[in-house]
């Protein structure tokens, strides 16, 4: 661990997830919350970018980014404009 600062790899992950999340504004999340619609476009974008399996071991199909505490894509979820809580796996 690098003190209280992100490593270069962690910062790159953080920035990548922030860029992706910027494409899903409050109106998108409000619509999914109000309609109960599954956020399919968001999940597809996260999967396409490889963020859904970022912390999973490679042997299970993930990216194997297991560092002491990688900046989880899930930590960006609430900051992406999502009005309702993140999935239990992300808390």
C-alpha cells in the first residue's frame, strides 16, 4: 500500500471508471429508479470495459486486479448519480 494515496494503477482504474460513469447522468438513474428498469446499458458498459470482473481472480474470468485495496468500480457507483443504493456486493 502506498500510504493514503492511490498507486498509479489504482488511479488509472479510478479515472477509467469515472469516465465510464460520466456517461450515465442523474436522468438515467432517475428513470431506472422510477420505472424499476434494470440499468442494462450501464451494466453492459461496465462489462464491456472489464470493470465488472476487475477484482475477480483470472481463473474465474476476472482481471485479477487483487491489490491490498483496489479502488473498486463499485465505490464509484454512488458517485455516478445513482439515487438508490448500490447492490449489496458493492457496499
